[in-house]
C-alpha cells in the first residue's frame, strides 16, 4: 500500500473501525444482487426480482437519513444496533418467504424492513472526519474509503451470485446478513473512535437537505444510482442469455475493479481549484462510458467496457464527499453523507426496476439503454445545478482559518 495510505493508520483505533466497516459494508453489494439472483432462480421472474431489489433501495432511501440524523444526535452505538436488528429480522423473513413461496406481498414487506440497514460507509467516513478534519489526510481517507467500497463491490457480487447459483438460492442474502451483524456490532463496540454526538441544542431541527449544494448532489446521484442498479440487473440477465449466468459476478467485479484502481490513484493526488469542476467532469465521464454498453455482443467485450467505465466512479464519489464537507454543517455531517447514499439508493431502485421490466419485455440487450439514459439525465442535472455547488455555503462548523481557505480555493 502506498505510504500516504499507511500513514492514515497511525491514528489509534483506525485499523479496527476500518476492518469493521469493511465487513458491515459487504451487504451493500451483496443484498440487492443476491435478492435478484435468488428470486430469479426460484421464480424466473426478473420483473419481480428487480422490484424487490428496488423496494430495498427505496426503503433504505427513506429510513437511512433518519437513522443517520439520530446517529448525529445520539451517537453510533445507541442507534446502529437496534436499526440493524430490525434489518436482520426482516432479512430472515425474506429468506423464509422466498423459500416457502409465500405471497409476493410478504416479500415486499420484508424488503421494506431490510431498508432500515444503516449506512456503514457514512459511519466510517464520519470517524475519519473526526480524526483528520481540516488536513490533507482527509482526502486520502475518503479515497481509501472509496477503494474499500469498490473492493466490496468486487468481491460482494462474486460471493453472493456464486453462492446462490452453486449452493442454494438463499445463500447470498443469508451471508450478507451475517456480514452486517458482525460488522455493525464490532464497529459500535469501538467507542474510542466514535464521533461525539451533537445534542439537540447543536441542531436547528432542520434537515441537512435544506442545503442547496446538497440538493444538487443528491438529485444528480439519483440518476447515477440508476446507472448502477440497471447495470447490475441487466448484466445478470445478459450473462444468462449467453449461457453463463455465474459469470455475471466476474463481469460486475471488473466494473468495481476499474473504480477501485482509479480511486487508489486519485487518493495520491493533490488538486488545486474548486472541486465542483472535477465533480462535473466525473459525472460526464460516467455518462459517456455507458454508450459502449449499447454495442455489447458478448461477455468479454462487456467486461472490458465495464472496467473502463468503472474508472470514473470512485474519483467522482471521492470529490462528492469533499463537497459535502463544504455544504453541510459539521453537526449534520453523517446525515449529509447518508443523503447522497439515499440519492444513490433511490436511483438504484429506479434503475433496477426499470431494467427488470425492459428485460422482461425486450431482452437483456435492450436493457443497457436504461443506464445510458440515466447517464444523460445525470449530466443534465449536474450542469443545471453547477452554480449552486460553486457557491461556498454560509454555515460551516470549521474555524475562521478553514473558512478563509475555502473562500480562497473557490476564488482560485
């Protein structure tokens, strides 16, 4: 690992919460695709599979920011454990309902409960922010977290799809629940690095989403999430049409590998100037990279195309986290980060659902039109909201010197 990344772990406790966060984040890449694989194997209905995956994402979009707002106010340990227990009970219900062919509405109810799963990525990033706020190391820490996200997306689909196709259909979601339980309870046991909660008097009882800059980020990432959700579902269906459904996990892993490699390099760089310019460039790159998917004719070509397109993902996500720091008060940082994840979750829901219906109606090849259209929408929203992002937010939790530094960077 390059030395700037090694230097991050000089902080006491950083290795422990990073390891716990890695385990707790694995379900992010395993549960949705695991449900798609499980339901499609048990019923052969990709429309239902996509709708269930979308329900999980939408439920997380509703519950996630509320959980994170409570975390900002009361602390991670007091909030994450009960929220996780609710999600685990709902996951168990989903597995039983799918296995014993209970009515579809039971499946949807269970998926709503799974949406209570907390945003572990936001929790670990908040811990890094508490340690390195106002220093160059925070950029490296956010880059490291994005690399960890992509490592999860490399191995998560492989494990989830592989277990569900080679062992039994429910195996992937089952293991995802185990990872969630171990990760969350291990993370919350580490009190020394837990960010201090901000009691009610530090809040104005308003949502972090009132920030105009955060609104732009969330709206754009709804379209971005639609790219991710559609790519997952369509790739599984495309691999099945090619007679190699299990290979979908390898292809999706390469998508994440491209992002992982780009994120690792991006974390070593130091940039000058306003970050919103890099952010908009990343959004455009993600949209353009969807065009080759419309021309895929076999799995090797698809794998190469997804690897290249993945290289735009992590740098864009890293820059987004930096922008959240500038547009959200410190007392609402975890909530602000979760709102971006919420935008992604809503997008994943829309993208996976739309892709499922397109596949059922016209086949997997037509399904790649969904991420292409989603990318175009992301670019349009990004350009329309660019001016909001370019204005320094008036309410920050930093020092006077940090305010001056932000103003100078925007002028540059």
